[in-house]
């Protein structure tokens, strides 16, 4: 099969998935519209806001009239948590909001067997479904007087169990006995019937496969409840994870980012200045920078591991490289972006080359450099997590990678939330620094 | 005829070579003498080489022919004796108003206290006494041009070159600024060359008025006008009522109109 037909078939699979997901997407959008409608009605009963925007008659298409509605943000975040809790049966939600969960408790059914001579007999199966982590209950079953004896089975929620119903019977499958009905509904080999809270199937070999109802909640191993994640946060924060405390994991990641970024900026900014001020340097480094810029830092991970190993040095080299090109390009843009009339004015005021550099070119490039630094910090944070996924002894990425190997989904989700929160905090910090350090940005 | 004092422009020509192999004759055989303390306005249709002329005087461009002498020494590059005022955007927005105005003296290494005095005095003169510590981006366009004027004056240059300094201002602010330029000219006695697109401004702010013609850029005509002297102590609106004013205005306007039409005609002929 050629690559082309392979890709086409992949694409068809993806399209099929998309079509399956589409109703959910549409439902989500409808939910957004619904809350919007409710919000509009609610707002009618509140005092209207008295700012200039409220007096604008043209808002559709006026970009400045569209500010983020904080009510929508609050509802959107709350909804995510409600959905999360609802599909995981969170204790934080009243149980009316829970989606139907997996069945737990007692159930049962009867089965009818037919013997070779054509006679039939009935027996019952008691089923107890217990939660994960609970000890399986011991069942005491009254086998009854008939030749097909009653059975009992304990099954863990979300699991299924094969029942050799004839193990205790006087006639076994070898003797030609076979099940013909469950709870009175007839069934053949490889068939299935639904009885209250259970799905009962007969395998091709004639045994019973009993599967308790799974409901529509997520199994904790796929998606733990929010409180489980919180509990795990408390646990890891106090007891640590894989030999290191949580602050160590996060602290190491941050340390790598800051050190890598620092050296990247330390080399990148002068490099960018040199490229902006000298045609020789520009010519020398242009091909290198333009080539390295589109190479994602992640693609360098294998090489860096080969050269520098998986220790701190390797990671910091990687982050250095991630920040270097971004900072060099930002500094270069900052220098080239200086308005020639400012430079001319400075020369006419008697400034020397060095003074032009110090008082005009450097301050003029600071806004660009700050923008570059913000981008670089974001890229570095993403890169460090990815590098730790590949190889590390500690770090946020290592934490979720190891947790995923042990199916500790709660740690994985916790890690993702922490990584997102730190990335967000870094960006906020950079914006704040920008506002303090270069208040003239965009106002020249 | 050249004199030892003032600005002498001798047989100046400027040709720009274009990347496509052609060239533009931006200036051809320009001769001009400015005595110390003269105020000259320059008018001309777009593209006649006004900015190029000013840039050569400032020392940002080297002419292909001819030379410029200021007080008998040849201009080879920018220097503090030839100050520049640009249309806009030449202030340093990372500095306060005070730091902008004090920039020139600071570059020279003038003692701080002295800079402070000069700056305070100049900012009071241009009417920005209350805005000394403000950031320049907090000021209006007219105020920013006042800062630019003060910054230029703080350096005490021999010649002040202005390229459409009031071009980006609204009519009312512009009129106030025109009075300010006249006032500063009288008070400081500087030699000033001022490029403008407005015939009225050229009449009001030119002891001498130079009309340039394009392709190649050259001096078309020169006037000596009484209005600038009158404007020093009179309201500019009164000056405009002067009997000669309207007549001169019409004359120059139609001259520039003719040039513009000729350009259009040539463009049409080309295409
Ligand atoms: N760096 C340059 N390279 C090539 N041609 C140039 C350059 N600078 C100016 N020119 C050309 O020289 C001529 C004069 O330009 P200049 O900017 O001096 O005109 P101007 O009179 O100041 O026009 P305006 O009134 O529009 O400011 C124009 O034809 C312009 O295209
Ligand atoms: Mg010009």
C-alpha cells in the first residue's frame, strides 16, 4: 500500500472520529448559547453598566467593544469542574448532578439449561458487585435441591467475570447440557441478554460472561475525581513523589528554565545587537539563526542526550538553545526597528556612537526584547517539561511520565494542572515586568 | 559669493543610484548663502529634494557634488552645531521631558546643575513648565514639538534645521507654534531653515522664502519677505491682513500649482 492510500485511510478514520465527536461539540456550543441567554435575562434585572461601551450602538465588528466577559469565564471554568465532578461521581457535587455510575450491590438472574433428553432445569446466580479497593465479599449460596445447582459470584465494579455455571452441577457441558435462557429470555451460544444491572452473555464455549452495568461515569483509572487530585496534591506536597518532594520537582524544572533562559538571553541579546549593527555579523549569523529558528527545541533532545547525557547540563544546554535564537531575533528586531529620525536626532545633538548605543539603541530595543523574553520563557517551559518526559530524575515532566507508567492518573492530571498554572504565572510575571520596565512600549 | 560667517551651499548636486540601475537627480547645482541669524523657509512640490537638501546640510548624507560650509568649515557629518527638528517621532520616549531636553548637554558632559538650569529655562520659554517630569508619550502632538524645539535649543546650535516641524499638528496648535518659532528665532538669533508644505506658513516663517522645483531638484525662485519680522511682535492673523500678503500667497500658490501640473503632465506622457 502506498503512503498516499495509507494516509487516506488514516484520514478517513480521523474523520469518522470527528463525526462521532461532533454532536458533543454542538451540544457544548448550545450549552454556551443557553448560558448566554440565561445571562442576558439575569442581567436585565441588574443595573446596567454605565461605561462608554454600553452606549455604543455598533458592537458587532468593533473589536474594541469586545472585551472578555468575566461572567462567561467564571461559568466556563465552573462548568469544567461540574462536568469533571459529574462524570467522576465527585463528593464535592450533590449526587443529583452525578452521571449514572457503575452498578454496585446485589443483583442476580436465573438460567435455564436443557439436557440432552430435552428436559429443562432452572438455577439462579447471585451476583455481588463491589467497589475497587474493597475486599471481595464471601458469598454463601444455597445450591438448592435440583440437579442444576445455584451459583454465586462477586465481581469488582467495571470488571467482568466468566462463570462456569456447570462446575457444581450434576450435568456439565460435556454431558450435553446447555443454557437456553436467562431470566426467561432465550439465548444461544455467543448471544447476550440484559437483566437488571447486568449484561449476561454466553461465550462460544458455553460459559457465562457476567458484566455489571458500567454507567457513564469515568473509571478513576481514566479520570479521577477532583477531590482525588486534591488529596494527591496534599499527599505529594507533604510526602513527595518518587524520592523527591513536590517543591523539588517543580523547583528543578523552574531552575532549569531560568538558568537556560538566562544564558540564552546573555548570549542571544548581544548576538542580536551585533547582527543589527554590523553587516558582517548579520551575514555570518543569518544563515545559522534562520536555520535554527524553525528547528523545534524538542527535536534537539536526542542529540543533547547523546552529547551531554540526561543530567542538568544537557537540559540547560537544550533550554539555552531554545532561548538563544528567540532572544537573538528579538534583539535584532529591536535594533533594526529604531526610527532613523531618533538616531539622526541623537547625532545632531552631539552623541557619539557609543552614546547612541547606550541612550538610543538599547532602550529602543527593550520592548522587543521583553516580547522576545516572554515568548522564550513560554517555549523554555514547554521544552523543559518535554525534556523531562524523555529523561530526568526529577522535574514536573518526569513526575507525570513516571505516574503514567504506574497508571496514577491523578498524579498525571495534577502535574498537568501544575505545569499549566506555572506557565501561566510565568507569563503574568513577564507581562508585569514589561509594564514596569518598558512603560513606553508601543507609544513611540 | 561666499562669506566666512553663516551657511554656504556651493554648487550642490545629489544623485541617488537606484537598485534597478537608474538614478534620481534629487538636487542639481544648488547655490545658497545664509547669513547668521537668517530665517529661511523652503517650499516646493513633493519630491523636489527639500528633505535631501536638509539631510545634506545636517550631515546625514554626503552630496555627489559640491560642498557645504558652516562658518568657513566644511560639513562632513552630523554635529551639534547643526540641530534638527523632525516632523514627529524623534523624541526619546524612554526619557522624561526633562531628560529629552537635557540630552544634548549631557552628551557633551555639561555639569548636572547647569543642565538643570538650561532645561528649566527652556521649558518655561516653550510653555511646558508644568510638564518637566512627564513622559513624552503623555503629551499632545503640539507639546511634543515644543519639547523637540527645546531639545534642539538646549544644545545651542548655530543652525537649526526643521523638516516640516508643524506638519502633523492641527490648524490651531500650528498657529500657536508658528508664533513660538518666531519668538524663539528673535530671542535666540539662530539661523533657521524650515521646510514646509504650507504656503501660508512659508510666508509667515520666512524672512527669506525659497521655492524649489523638481526633476531635477533646484532653486526656482527666492523671495525676501517682511512678514516674519512683523510676526515677531504681532498677532499672525494681523500679519495676514498685510496688503502684500494675499498677493504673494496667490503668486506662490499658482507657481506651485503650475509645477504640480507639469509633473502630472509628464507622468501622463510617460505612461
Ligand atoms: N535614499 C533615497 N534613495 C533613492 N531615492 C531617493 C532617496 N531619498 C530621496 N530620493 C528621491 O529624491 C527625490 C527627492 O526626495 P526628498 O525626500 O528630498 O523630497 P521632498 O522635497 O522632501 O519631498 P516631500 O515634500 O514629499 O517630503 C525624490 O524623487 C525621492 O524619490
Ligand atoms: Mg521631505
